[in-house]
C-alpha cells in the first residue's frame, strides 16, 4: 500500500472527530445562512396575498319543496363542473376587462383556485395576488359575473353567493421562517461537506504509526514541533516553580 492509497480510506471515527472539533464553525455557518435566508425572503421575494369568496351549489327541488340526499350528492358533484367554468376564458377574460388588469388569462388562471369546502356543496374561490386589494376585487368580480354564466352553460340547478369576498391581511407567501430553516440546513450541509472534503484531501501523515502501517518501515525518531517544545518548556518551568 502506498501513500496515495490513504486518500481512499476513511476512518469514520476520525471523520466524526473532525466535525466535532469544527462544530463551532459549522454552527456559525448554519446561523449565518439562516439569517441570510430570513432577510433574503423578506427583502428579495414579493409577498403574495390571498382573498376568497364562497358560493353554494343547489339543484332543483321536488314538487313538495324537499331536497333529497341524491340531490345533495348531485350538487356536490356539480362543484367540480362549476369550478371549470369559473376558471374558463368566458369568466376570467371578463374579469380582466372589467377590472382593467394588466395580466393575461393564463396568469390570472394560475392565481385562482376553486375547491369544495369539506366535501360539501359549498365551493370556495381563492385568489392570490401581490396586491391585496386587487385579489379582493378579483374574487368579488368572479362572485358577481360567474353565476349567470354558469346557469347559461349548465342549465341545471343554481349557484348563489354565501360569503362575500374577504382578504387575509397577512401575506401567505413567502414563508420566511420555513425559508430560513431550509437555507440554514443548506449552510449546515455545506459547512460539513467542506470539512469532510478537506479531511479527505489531506494525505499527510499525522502519527508515526500511520507511517509504519503504510510504508512498513520503522520510525527511528521524530522531530518535535515548535509548539510542542514551547508547551514542554512551560510545563518544566511550572514544575520548577512548584518545587521552590
């Protein structure tokens, strides 16, 4: 075995000790990356706000004005159909036109979600936008123009607003705390990888035992370092002082 072969041997215990010895630098890098991730999210990413409105889907009643379970299930199934219509070009292009929005149909389409509330016949329209007032206006406009378009298209049942458009005053994106945690973990991994790579690239001998094992040669003597001589001198002077 020659000296170069040592690069490919990994002493896991020694590697663990390297990480422990440099733990303060790893923690420092983790904290610094976390702080950068937090303030980077605050300063560089555009906050996104959310507004929502709710409508209820109904089917036609029986002659005795009673609603059966089959009719309720049918109304629930219509929610998916109505969701497609609400996000259609007929509805969203009118919203863009009447609100004078400076965005395309696909941009608005991607910022609107329509879903059933707890698997009921109530559907929720969620609008996301970087301007909270614009998000609320879009939700209100959809609530205004979509019922007539839905009824003309489906020609079955009815749909009515049950909750007017309202907004969340706090941004839903970006999640600064989550981003800070993710970036901090990245910093932790990077710092660990740096010390691991430095350890693996170091092919120098640290002890005479390594030389004997790799080269199969006896060690006749060692040259002490300046640090070891200085520490030995200090220790000797300390002993002399104690004897006095």
